[in-house]
């Protein structure tokens, strides 16, 4: 009782923010329990607990239903405080925590002017009961204050905090050996309709580079089978990663369909080029730092509203390009062969500024632990 911290991260994107924060909290030698709300999130959490977050003081599982009867055992266990990642407002959970004097904080909180128009009536009461918010950008800080949050700090985007490169995990080391000296495109976090756009470009490039390979990773696990059918319909040779991992001595086909959860960020380091989905069909984009931290030249679509605080400074580094699909081919063909993976000085400088987000967030959290 009172000797554990509860972190709730609703799904994949929020969970990826957790590891650097957990490592900071572990310095205080206090137990951390992480919950998530989706099956995909639980798959990723399982992977994290066996790798990055493998520690005696870290556990995790599903988030309870936001019903008083479901929440009572958790409240009775008296967490020292509750951290909600990004912008999760569970009315019963917040009410019960407040009633039982359990502090609540929102970390990496994000609001947009558009979202506040429809959530204002729903969230004002809940936000007034939140003890503190660490906002990921200055606009969000203003909006949280306007909606009644009593204590709001600017932290910066924690999606930029986890940018240190990691060594290649097993069994991907075997893949690297099997595909050695062969150019690889990693097409990651794609949404429906984007795979075919980038694969058409890949097919054209393969006519110029016959040994070109591809790792294709749809954003949502529920789409793995759908994307497999797409590959079949276009008669593209592929291997599912889940199959290959149990037969890792065999050379995969030209396309590796990444149907495993949690492996994509580590695999970007194999890429000659990375394509980060979510921005070609107007969904707001995904995190480009997962590939850029390895010095990989990276492309995103022109719709990057969800990550504009990261993308805009990164565009100036000449390591990231935000382009519509019809302009990608010309840009790829104009780029020289990548001689070194060393980060450009301009990219290093941006990363140093991004890294301060964790320090600012920790400055708010540490006195409460």
C-alpha cells in the first residue's frame, strides 16, 4: 500500500512513451504497475516486460473497466499516485482517486483546438480533479489551463525522449546476415490504402535494384491478414515474420510482412530508406524518430499534424522529407548512396533539444515520488 505507482497507457503509441519514464522512476526503487486497454497494447506490454522493462519492480496487465466495482480493488491497494499517459480521462477512476486522496497526473498531455470543441463539456469536471498536467507542447498547455486543469507544466514531447539507438535484437541479427549487403526499405505504421502506394514505388525501384528488399509493418495488428491478401493479389513474394522467426535459417522472400508486435522500432536500423505511414492519407502521421535515431533517411506524408512539433524542426536536418507519394521517386533517385549512418550535426542538435523533454517531465514528477 502506497509503495507502487500506477501508469495507464491506453495502447501502442502511449506504451512506447513509458520505458524512459519507468527507468527514471526505478532509480527511486519503487514498484511500477503498467496497464493498457487493448489487446495490441497488451501484446506490446508483454514484449516490453520481457526486454526493455524486464525488472523485478515492474509488472503490467490490462486496465480494469471504468466501473466502481472493477476499480475498487485497485483503489484499495492505494497506489502512491496514478499517471495517465497523453489524454485519458476516465471519470470513475478520477473520482475514486480523488475521494481516496490518490494524486493523479497526466503526462505528455496533448489537446488540439479542434478536439476541445467537442470534449469541453465532458472533460472540464474531470480535469479540475487532476493534480497536475505535463503538456507536450505549448498549445496544449494553454488548452489544459482553459479547461480547468489546476496545475499545468510544459514538458515537451516524450516521443522524442526514447531516441537512443538500441542494438539489433535476436533473431533480427540472423535476418541481417541473410540479407547482408542488400538494400532494404522499411515501410512502417501504415494505414489502409498506404501499403499499395509505397509498394508500387518499391516495385519500380526494384527494377533498378533487383536485390531490393522490404520490411512491411501495418500499424494495426488486425490488418495483418488484410495486407497479406493484398500482397497475394499483386503476386508479390513475401514471408510472414511470425513464420520466419521459427524458421530463421531460411532466407525470407523479397518482402517480410512484419506481423509481430513491438519489433518495428528495432528493425528500422536495417533500412536504406524508411517510410513512416499515417501521413499519406490524412491521418496525422506517426513518430519519425524511430528510424531517424539510426541515421536512416526517412520519408513521411504531408499530413503530419499529430507530430508537427517533431517534424518541423527535423525537416531542416535534410534527414527527413515530408512529401506526397508522387514526389517520392524523384527525391529518392536524387539522393546519393548513404556512406555513413553517423547522425548529421544538424540532426544531433535537434535530438539534444528533444531529449530535454524527459528531464522537464521528471522535474515535475520526482518531488511526488
